[in-house]
């Protein structure tokens, strides 16, 4: 595993870049290394390389903060006969947070993943709100609508979450 990260912070602007590469021998990529997110495409007996690059930034002006991110993912698998690209995706995300008051934050985001090989494109839209009870504790509400844009029966999901967050 090779992992590199760079960050730039200056006043209201934050920019970060990360690059991660995972190379395997003939055992394939284990499920413990690659989470169950569609990247565990290597079979035993194959070698491979997973590379992911991410560029993200946010900018705060007044009570608002805007966010943006761009990422690419490429999985290359090789068996004894050949080398094939098993997965190639790129994605974008934009979001915003607005502090309505000192205790209430409202958020919205939209993200899109483009599968360059198959038909695993996806779009997600999210809304959220935080109500700060103290400097370290908040109530939160989230809603997300995921559309996987596939021909399979499970074309996405709608998720609602309510909870309490405490930072230690």
C-alpha cells in the first residue's frame, strides 16, 4: 500500500489531494483490504493494482461554506494469460453548509460517479441539519437519495438518519 496526502490551508480556503495505490500478488485483493463497495473484483490467482486519486476543496465565506471534490479509481487485474482493466470510475461532488444561527447548520450535497467500463453510474443527493446542544454535542438529521442507474432490481435507496453526535 502506498498512500500520499497533501493539504493546503489558508484562511477560508482548504485544498487536499490524496493518492492511494494497493498492489497485490497472486492472492488477489482481500475483502478486508477493499471494503464491500464494488472494488473487490479480483479473484484468487490474480494479481492487481487499485489506484485512487482524490482532489477536494472547501471555501468559507460568512455563514456559508461550499465544498467540491473530484476522484478517479482504477482497478487493473492480471492472471496468467493477460492484463485487463476491471474497474474505471470517476466522480464529482458539490455541497454547501449554511449556519442559520449559532446553533443550527443546514447542508445539501450532490454527487455523481461515472463508470467508464460498465453501467454502474450513480447519483446521490443529500440534505442535512445539525442542532448544536453544546460545543461538543449536536442532534443531527440526514436524508440521502441514491440512484444507481443500473438495470438490476436494486436501483438505489433512500436513507433517513436521526441521531446524537458527541465529540470527545
